[in-house]
């Protein structure tokens, strides 16, 4: 692998080898700006990540699994270099406007939660993962982030051709050979090969060709990898510019950050490389492009596939709305649908978008699941508990860390409260989930599939 990098821009072989041999690990998190009190997740004098408004380095790696704030969605554990996506978006997109953003290869959800924190509440984020075994963890992390303006899908990139000229921004954090993760994950070294690099480059081209029709004219395409290989980085940029009506965008970067700007060999496209010996982060590459009009693939006609609308959602009755409305803040800002007896809330302005997406894609999750209405009572869903749309008037009970961890393990807990019925359990004022007190019994409703298994 080292041999293939010797002619790459600003590659310092000696420094590169030293930083990998050091065994030093960089730990970073990004706070959730929608969560009050989330700063308690970091030290008193944290080191800020310079290209991220909510990103911080931690002096050491704590046990995130045993931190209730992590489960409450107070922060996301994300590699520092990849947080540079924020800077790219801020320099290329008017984030104050209502926009539609697709995060195509989204699991486990780092870039999606970052994007959601940046876009306006009138915008839509569609977070997709093609691998079925990975879409569940994506849905879980989106749920913990608490936002209602997100749709999670489980589709192949080619399926998005049915949404022609739909997205203002498409983020493709493409599957790659993973050489940028060698320090973080030494096992990645064993899996790397020049043949795998070529296979990844071919797959990256297919993904980009499939997704390109869904990007609007003048829309922004952001491409990234955790690979150092030019075949997966600058040469992909050259391929894009030679095949599509698209232009490369140059970014403004602070020299003190240590990020290396590169220019591709054939089409002179701008790219940005992160070397672990130059930045406090792992290996990363990112580039931004703007789609020009008539931006279909050269020598290839892209045809939009037709699909019949999916109509497997039921209407929510006025009586049901009256029952769950008190659980929501600003309930009139949402519309409601029922699927498999579960009621889902989404912002009113996204009603047409949800219908359009449902007509052509498989949706894993949309908006916030409120729960089910049974005998004139709302049985609240966990999504409602950790969402940003729950009413502050809902009964809450603050617990200490030991009780919080018992709850997160789905163990029996004891609470010193005379309240009966549904209670929202909180830790440091952040919601953990539901319990229901019936007589002397407390039922733990934390999702079984999310429970902490270690002590």
C-alpha cells in the first residue's frame, strides 16, 4: 500500500509510518445541538475540532456503552476527519433554505446525524442504507438523534433514479478499500489489496452513475472515502467530470488545519486529503461538485422507472388525534399516518415528500413513531420518548447513573414517586425512555433489542 502512495500529493512516508506505528488512538465526539445539557458529555476544557461547530476531541476513550448520555442521544461518536463534511456543506449550500438531502450510504449514521443538525427544520433528510443488516443500527441512531424531518430507506442506489431531479444535495460516502482506517482498525490492513482497490473503484463508479439522475440541476454532489488510493479518490473525480455535466468546487481551508488540497491529474478536480500525520484524525478524502443543466451521463440514456404508489397506510381518526395531541409540542405542525396500528408523525410541510418517496422506495422509518391507541389510551413508543417533539408537560422522573444503567439493561428499577401510569425516565434532564407504574410494579419499556448487555 505504501508503494502506491509514494507519488500522491504531500504524502510523507516516514511520518506516515511513524504515526501508524505509534499506536496512538484519537477519540472524538459530536454533540447533539438539539439536546439541552449535552455538554456534560465532555470534559471541562475540551479540545475543539476546528472544522466542526459541535465536535470535540476527548483526552481518552471512555466506556460509551456505560454512559447513559450516549443512549439518550446527547452526542455521536464520530471520527474527526469525517466531520469536515460540515465545512463542505456550509461552503457549498445555503443551509437556511428548505432543501432535500440524500445521504446514500448512511449506516451507521454519523454523517446523517451531522447533516440533520445543519439543515433547517423545513428541510428533508433521506438517509439510505442498501445493506439490510446495517439499516437497523442506522434507524436506531436516527431515532436517538430525535428529529422528525428524516426518512430512513433501504434501497439500492439504482432505485433513486425514480426520484429524478429531486435532491438539492447528495452525499456519497462510498464503500472503499479502507486504507484510511489502518491506525484505527489494524485488521483493515489484512483485507487491503490492490485488486480490492480496483473492485471498489468500479463499485464507486456504478453507485455515482446510478444516483446522479436524482440530483437537481445546480445541486451539490459530495463524494468521500476513507481510502488513500488515487484510484478511489482523484481518479473517481476525473471519471465524474469526464462522464457527466458537472464541475468541481474548490473549498476554502485554513492552512493550520493540515488538510491537503489535491488537484486530479486529468480534469483538474479539487480534492481534500486528511493524513493522520498532518491532522488529528484518520485518513479521509472528500470532494464537492455542482451539477450543471442537462447533466445526464454521456453516451447513456437514463430512464426513470415507474412504480405504483404504495397505499398501505391508514388514516388516523379525529378521536385518536385528540388522545395523543397532549403528548406533543406544537401538534398542529405535524400530520399523522397509521401503519400496522402504529401512529407516525411527520412535519406537515413534508406530507407530499413522504407520499412521493413511499411510492418508489422501501421506507424503514419515517418521522417519529408515537405509539398505538388502545381503548382510548396512547401506548407511547420509544421514538416519542427520545424525540424533539414530545411535550415538556409529560410526567418525568430524574434518576441517577446507577438507576439509569439498570433501566438501560431492562432490569427492575425502583423509583421514589407516587405517580401512577406512564413516566418518562430522564438522566441529567435527557430522556432515556418509558416506564409504567402499576400499583407497586414498575414496568420497564426500554427497547429489548437496544438493551445494554455488559455490566
